[in-house]
């Protein structure tokens, strides 16, 4: 996509805060386009980006550390509006001649901001005191020349500041988090009132420009898409098909590790409902043979990922070759590929066909790479995808293989897929499916004693995992009604042979992950 012109764009320089993506989401909620980039951008690159304003994010480092991330000082001389948040405020203070010191009393969590001066940044808040969210170990001891105080807190005498004449602002608190009262209004005031951005970033405009971009990129070529049935690949496939029609071929690999009815639903949605060419490959036996005897979750992921590549390559060749590979890459994937302080720890190896282009010499088409998940769902709705495809819960590429602890066998797959289907059926019947981010069952190879039909049993356990989240970066366990959980447990133990116990996972992320493996 061609992003909006300079008058309607905001640049976010990321200093490593866990909230940086949230800043971008809040700005886009104002229908203003923004991008996140590392702080290593040169002043020439910032000029080329052509933003109406710049946000300096928070970060985990101390600006006093010798290896703390910095920015090109010339960027502050461009005359653009700047908003420094937390670390961003402290960096502004240092770069412009102020003094920063370790705070005597660190502020983490809620604090009260007392507004000391009227300013366009706080226009429309209607209160002189606001509850805000703090998270800092350093504080500004002395302001740079020509800066004035806009607000104070108990632990930060310079909680909100600005340059006397220039539109350069600093906030010690985080306006992007929901805990900050009026935070959405503060960001709206910055991007609209101070930067002068119009509310021009809409999904309707995105769809039209993305279609044009795909047609321009693909030209007269042909493309293939590894369709999983998930939201991202489904929306990417629908968008590219609208752009180039029959020159897109989707390949759905049934590796035998799918949810109950998954294959039929994908065929019904794409081949029958949307008329998109779809090749369905039945590779279940091939995958199950490769997984025989394997218990380590990382080994499972590697086997499934490599085998998927082999099958996909074979099918792409059988179609007569292709020039492009369509992937449902989202903006969080792009952001996380560029680290502020170095590569993040690998918690899990993710199943991704990102290795395909190099091996197959295909050029990537990533029409969703500027979007967050909620924006992708909106694009899907505009493209006419049915609600079941757009609103469905995330499902991992390795499928049920990483929801079976231990070896993957046909018997365990049969038990788990039915238990999972029962859970989803009952959540839908209760009208709670859309309020849960992700819900699924896990097969535990843990046998326990039970009583069924007046007889002793010694059978397996099913764990239920239901979480609430916004973007899966963090998650909390869903407080489902006890009556609903009772129905699910009763159905699973009564309808599935080999299970006599059901447990509910009440772990949050962190410390746990959403998936068990």
C-alpha cells in the first residue's frame, strides 16, 4: 500500500517499550496512519518518511546507561511536532540540555497527574487531575532551556512538559494504556490538533489501494497462497484473488492435525462461497508417519514445518509454476523482525512458510503487512468473507500436534478433536465465542482413576484453555460461567471414550504461554 501523504502520517521511534505497538494501535484508532521504526533512523531517512509528527516511545533501558539507545539529534531540528513518552521524555531532556537522574522513588502503576497549565495537548479532558499509568526508574531532575511544566505527579515533578514555543512535548506517563484516564484524547490531540493529521486512514481506502498495489506488483504473473483457513491467510487470499482473479491458486494442506470439520469449512468458504481456485492436498498419513514416536514439541514443529514446505513445493510445481507467493504477514510480524536491543529469545519455533521464497525463488506478496489483527478482520468483512472465517479464533500451523502432550497418534487425535469441538459448540451456544480470544482443548497423557457406570476407570485427562486478549502479546484466562464449564466437562466425559477427567487452565500469559507446547 502507498501510505498517506506527509500531512497524515506519524512516525513512531521504538526504544523497546512493551507498549510501543499499543501506541500505534491508539493512533490508528484515530484513523491516522503511523509506522514503527527503530531509533537508528538517520535524519535523512526521517525526512524521506515524511511524517507530520514523531512519537518517541518508552523503553526498558536507562537513558543514563552508556549503551542506552539514542536517536540522531538532527531529527529534533527538523521542526516537526514531537511527543516523548516515558523514556522518550527523558531522552528529550538529555538531548536538549536537561538533567536526568535515577528516581528516589520509582513509580510503577497508577499515579495522579495534576495539570498545572492549559495546553492543546490536554484539550477537552475536563479535569485538572487525571489517573495515569507510570512505569519508570529514572526521572527528569532539570528541564532543558525554554521548557515549561504542564503537569506533575507525586514522584515526578515534570510528569508533562513542553517547549515554550515549539510543539515538542514529553510525558512521563503512558497515554496509550487503558489505565490512563483521557489517554486516548491526549493522543488524539497530538495527532489531530498538534500534528494536523486528518482522519484519512480507513480500511475502505486501504482495500482499494492494496488492490492497485497487488496488480502493479504481480503484473501478468501467477501467484500461489498457502491457505491455512486462518484469518490472516484467508484475508490475504481473498484480497489477492480480487486483484488478479484466476491467476491466484490457493493450496490447502490437510496434514491430519486439523480441528473437526476444518477441511470442509475451508472448501465451503473458498471454493464454493468465494469461487477461489483451491487445491486440497490430503497428506495426513505422510505427516502422522513422520511424527511417529516424537514427543519433543520443538521437534514436532520442525518436522511439520519442513514437511509442509515439501508438500507445498510439490503442489506448486504441479500447478505449472508460479512467480509469487502470497503470505498473510501482519504488521506485528514486521515490527518484531527488527529489534531495538537485539534479537528476542525464541520461546517457540513458529510454523511459517517464510522459508519458501528462498527455496522456490518466489517473490513475496504481503498485502496485509501494514495492518494489525483487528484491521485485518475489518478488511475481511469488506471483502465479503463470512463471519465464521473473519472472527474465528487463532489456530497454530502445527495444529493439534502441539495440543497433544507427548506422541501424536490417530487415537489421541480423535479424542482431542472431538473434545475441542464440544468446547467450541458450547461456547458458541452460550453466546461467548466472540468475547473469548482463543479457546481449545489439550490432550494430557496423564491417566487418573475415575468411576463411570459403577466401574473403575483409569483414563486420560483433557485440559480446557480459554483466554482473553487483544493481540496475544499478553493474555488472561477467561472467567467462563461455571455452569458452562460443567456442561462441557459432562459432555466430554460422557461422549468420548478414554477420558474421565477435565481440568480448566487458569494460567495467564506471562508466565505461561497461550498454547501448551
